C-alpha cells in the first residue's frame, strides 16, 4: 500500500481500523489521527454513505479535525473518530450494533475514546459504555462536566458568531444582524434560540423542512429551502449540518460577509479557504468555533473540573478565534491555513 492508502485525506494517521460483526450487522471505522497530546478523542456517528470509501474519507477528515480541535481547545487529548455505517438512509442503529461497536472501541485499549455525534444519543452511549470504559458524554449529575455535548457546542458557536459579527461587521450586539442558519438540529437549533434572544434576524433551513418551519414559528424567524441557504444574502451564514459545503462551486455564489458555524469540515478542500480569503469573507475555522462539546465531554473523561470549568473554557473560544484572525491579517494568509498551522505545531507536526 502507498503511504496515503489511496485516500487524499490520509494525513499520517496513526491507525485506521475497520470492524465488522456479522452477528449484529455492524460495519464500522475508527480512525486515529494523533495521540501526541493524549488518547484520541472524538465522537461516533451513525450515517448512510454512498460507498465505504466515502465513509473512510469522512473518518479521516473528522479525526484530523478532532486532533486540531482538541489541541486548540487546550485539552490533553488527541484526535480520533468513529463511523458506523447505516445500510440505508433512515435506518436505526440496533442495540446489538451499539454493543459490537463498544467492543471494537475496547479492543483498542484506550487509544480511542468515543462520544456522541450524529445519529447517536446519551441513551445509545450508555449501551456502548456497557462494553467499554473508553467512552464519554454519559448522563451526569447536575453541575458536573459531561452529558449531551450539543448545548455546549451551541454555546461556543454562539460566542464565536458574536465575535465574528464584531470582527467582520463592526457589530457591538446581534440585534438586527441577519444570520442564515443551515441545519437546525441540536446544535443549529440551540444556536438559533440563543441568537433570537439577542434580537438577531434569523433565516433557517434544514433538509427536514417541517423542523425548520416549527422552529421558525417558535422564534419569529423566516425559512428558506435547504438548497438555497448558502447563497442567501445575509450578514452571517452559519453552516451547522454536514461538511464539505464550501466548494469551488458554492463559494462564488456566497452573498455574505462572515461564515461562522459548527459543521465539521466545512471546506471541501484546502484551496477553498484561499477562495474565501480572496473574496474577503471572514471565516471562523470550524474546529475552533465548535469546540464546546468536546471541551465538555473531554473534561468529563479526564476528570478535570466541573460545569463551571467547562463554561470558563468555552468562553475562551472568541479569544482563540481572534488569535487566528489577527495572524491571518498579519500574514496575509487564510484563517483556515493559520489555524491548521497553529494546531499542527501544538501536536508536534509543525
């Protein structure tokens, strides 16, 4: 095999593990990008992919992003990601598959620590935890670190969006600032509710149009078709669904000043960061702005601090974004490249 394994997104990953369990029907991938700072931590997602190569590519990209996210968040954790393949869209993961995935995690002896991601829940993480201790994001007592990472991710993105509005728009508050939110699940919906309280003008979009409409009615927001939201004229576009949506095709259609959202791997390629930069669009690197969830479950796993400590660390997200933007301005380089360079130095690859 070649050093890249034939996958362009292979980035000197320490391990890419493929698991099958015929009894339960489990097909899963665990990608470990780096353990330089600690065990490779990152959630597991249950998703349907067109083919297995797409699933491997997703695991490679997401695990690298987790290395960078954890490093930039100051956590003693490396980067990894789990992907469980759904046989068809809309399929529900079975208890037997959850248990089999737990055994797969356990077989790696603590090199990978799993947590909740797309298609998972606290209840499903409890099933996995019955098979391995290398799991985080479990239900916890009030005031403790841990539990559902979604609200913590949303809070960090909210703080990052406000920082981006200040930096890119000169806005001292969010009142009247038009934010187009792509994806209104746990994270995007939480972000929308926080921004609505601040008086932001919101336009919501989701592949589940009924979900977007219900939240819009609750918040007094507008809706737009999910296929149109990126090209909507808005002060800020906030991607909070799946990744690789900022591309050579979509970037020329953007009519916004700021991109700031929680979706992982928003840039389809490295070159897309340069395209945003050349257009003068302020970009909040996704793994910097969306670190709230991993800060929460990471501190839970490491046993460091309580919810107050989690919140204090999340409150530093705007500071880290400002560091990236300042260096981007000084160096004349895209914020995405600057963030990557900082993270690579932190994990000893720079």
